[in-house]
């Protein structure tokens, strides 16, 4: 099942299946952890449906478990999700001609994974996206996430944590795959420049992990990586 | 089905902040266009973010010290990259990745 130029809602769901696979693994793991920390199924469902963000939810659960202040949790959540602003800014121009309502609907459900999916899709569709395709992919991922986290919470300690089977690696594998597919498919940026940016981000991440909390580092590395890319592209001309 | 008011408050406020982060650019860019230099900058967001998220999963942070390598994830990345090169198919890549990590964890 490779990506095609089909922008129908059906294709959106089909192409989000690998994402769903990752969400099932991580979602169940989240449910188990939340349950173990004393959260009810309703609270788990609300966390997934209202906040909807893997890393943010793990942080919220661990901070609420020690009764951290609302402000402290809020700051952490904002920090870990601040890269959403960057991703939404990249996606938004593709929906400029759609209604404001549709723009808000697409924006509301964007995640790291569906963002990466959308960016890859551009390479097959002559750089266009459609509401039907993106919304279907987003909604499918959203529902799978909500269900997986609740199932994890309901099963609780009855089942073995899917992390033991490597299920949590599904999302990492997805990023590796989407990164590779992006690099080979994107003809708008020279390959050498793309590889240089990737190498630069790797260095920033490894060095940065020594002294910058990882949530802040993810955003910083992305911003520095983009800046480095702009400098390279400009210098190459 | 207990719902603690502190938990509800945290969820609602965090949800609002996250939602605003997500939709703000869509609302803003409905009426404004970005200058070329910003578009150029943003064209590097996908590879930068995907690389950062991947590397993030390969290390365990110990602030003030060198990060420890997450060896299972590190080793599983090899076959995953290989499967990407061979298959160019996301589902295959994800399945190979998960099986690789499961095998590595079973052996280690």
C-alpha cells in the first residue's frame, strides 16, 4: 500500500492505517499508565479527546499524579505542543481557499504523525491537499487514539504492556519511514541540502540533550534546522 | 467513572492551549500570506521535526550529562531504515520496525 495521488476520504483513511497502528500501541500503553496512576476511564477519554497529544498526555498524567500546579502543567503542555504552531503554519496555506470552519476542523486534529503524512502526500499530488482526504485521515487517527487509550485503561494490568512487544516503536518507525520517503520524494529542495539539515538536527539534538529539557529541545532543534536550511539554500544559489 | 475537578480543570485548560496552538495559524493565514523567506524557512519544518522526533527516541536524557543511548530503539532503527529503502511502503516499514524491536527486546 503505497501513497497515491488519490485525495478521496477513503484514501485518507487507508493511508492513515500505519499511523493508526502506532496509535494503538502507544494509546494502550498510555491507558495502562494513566490507569495505574489512578485516573478513571472517563478522565482518560477526556484527556485523549480534549487535549489529544501523546507526549502532552504522558506529561499531564505524570504531573497530575504528583499534584503539580495548573500553571506548571499548562507551561509544560504548551512547550511540548508549541511545535504544533510550526506544523499548522506549514499546512494552513494549502487550505486557504477552504472555509474558515474547514480550516479550524483540519487544524484542530493535526498531530506530528498526520502532519508528516500530509507532507508526504504533497509529493504525490502535485503539491495539493484536499479537505476530504486530510479530515478523514485526521478523524480516523483521532478516533483510534481515543479508543486505544480507553481500551488500555480498561484492560489495565490485565494485559502485558504493549511496549514489551515493541509496539511503541511503531511511531518511531513511522517517522523514520516518512523522513526517508520525504527525502527521496521532495524535489523542491536539493538532496545534499536535505541531508545536511538532517545531519545538523542530529548534532543539535545529541548535544542539546545534555543541557536542554527534551520538550524545549524538540522545538529549538526544528527552528535551528530550518534556519540552517535557509542559510544553505541561500548560499547554494 | 470518577471525575476529579482538578483533573477536569487541567484537561480543559491544557486542551484549550493545545487547540489554540493548532488552529491559530489556520485562522491567521486565512487572511494573510507569508513572505517568501518564511515559506522558505517552513519548507524545512517536515524533515527537521521528523529527524528531531526520531533522534529524541534514540536517547534517554540525563540533564547535565551525556544522554544514554536507548539501545533497543537504536538497533531497531537499522532494519527499519533498510526496509524503508527497499519497500518505500509505510505499512511495511512500521511492521518491520515493530518486529525488529520485539526481537531485540526478546534477545537483550
